[in-house]
C-alpha cells in the first residue's frame, strides 16, 4: 500500500517540524529537546496514522536528529512526495459549477499553484468583487461564490481558523420559492493560497461552505 497524505496533513506536519526547529534555536536543555521531539513525533503520527513504514521512517528522522532549517527543509520535501495533489478542475467544469455567473474569470492555476498545497481552490475576481471557492467533498466537486468586500483587516478566518488578513465574504442564498433571498457569510482569508497553507482541519472548510449555502 502506497503511503499518501492530504495537503492539510502536510501543512500540519510542516508546522510541527518548523516549531521544533525554532525550539532548537532557543532551548539548550537536552532533556527538554528530547521531550519536544517525542511530542512532535506523536502529533504527526496522530494525524497520519501508523500504517505506512515510509512515513514512519520520516517521523523517526524528525525525532532522532538535531534539526536545523536546511535539514528540516529536506525532511519536509520528502514528506511532500507523499502528498495527494488537489485535482484542479478544468475551466469547462468550473463554468458548469458556477453556471449562473456570466463571463466567469478563471486564472491559469496550473502555472500559479502547486496542487499539493491545496485542500480547496479559491480565487478572487476583483472586477466583480466576487470570490469563488470549490472543493471535493466525498469525491463530489462543490462550490460557493459570494461578494468579497474590498476592505482587508487583521482577523480570524472561518476556514483555516488562523489570524490573517481577512475580508468579509457574503453569499446570496434563496430562503423560499417567492424570490426572497438572504445573505450569509463570514470573514475569511483574502489570499486563498495562504489560507490553504494554514488549513489543518478540512472540517472547518466544509462547515463554512455548508453554512453559507444553507437556507
């Protein structure tokens, strides 16, 4: 069985490894460092499991050496080899998903993004002040779109659950069959690439998408 991890799992691992690197820069007590190594290894095992010997060997490497930035980057590159890349939908599929949007503007994602960094695909259309978010849930491609405020401010992102530069996202949702609509939304990262890099639990993404779609 080939070892595979999800992008959000990789970003969790990256955070743990870089936190350990920082500890080596500020902590000199060997016992404390060994305890931090053990905690880091346990946290990584907890999120990726114990089924893959290749990943287990990498985790052992994390907890077995004195980490420096260049060594950590090598380890993280090895972890990334196991990441399942996000399947970027074609422009035709996105146009069908967002069929109500006239003149849908779709960036050239293949040239701009590493799909191994993505748990979801999000992009802004400044001309229409719209944001589009799409992701796979149970292998089904789902999407939401809404108005994205031009104002950006420091705040808490409803998707990645981190403090970031956020803007208010509002989706228009029908509440009955008489043409009555309501708006639902929350503050989210304006930069979806950064948001993906901070996303370590996809449940927050699904909850956000469900909340803005629910009547």
